[in-house]
C-alpha cells in the first residue's frame, strides 16, 4: 500500500502556558477543562500531559499542559473545533492560560 492510499490522520497538539503566578488550584481547574474536552465524540484519541523530566537543549519544558488529540481526518477535527464543549472550554477556561501554542499536522498513520 502506498502512503497516498492511506487515510490522512489529523493531529492537533496544543501547549498551554499558565501565568507565572498561577496557583495549583488554577492549574487543576484548567486540567478539569481539558478532561471535559476529551468527551467530544469526533476525537479518536486524546492525551493530556505535563513536561517529561528529560533534559536536552532542544526540549521545550516551560508549558503547563500538553493537549494532544488525533482525528481520522480534517473534517472530524473541524467538528471538534465547532463542538459546544470546545466553545465552552474556550469561554470558561481561557483565563487560566496566558499563552497557547498549537501544532496541527496531517499525514498517514504509520502504525
């Protein structure tokens, strides 16, 4: 099978940076919001993480939470973007971060 005939998986990766003065309660509240996002039906797989204890110059470790989710295609990612839970997340939890960096990628699944 060639890669052109393999369906394109859509990867949405978001890094959330909380303010320097964010309390543990603030961070916990943001985490609760991320768990709510995972309920959106079009998500194939979701992962919430924190920086791993690795120490190489090329590793970004200043974020608070990593939100990674996979979709079968770009259309399902768009459904996620338009879902009421996603809208609620942005409206209710935006005050808990000062910066968000998003990486979207599309390509064949290699597994």
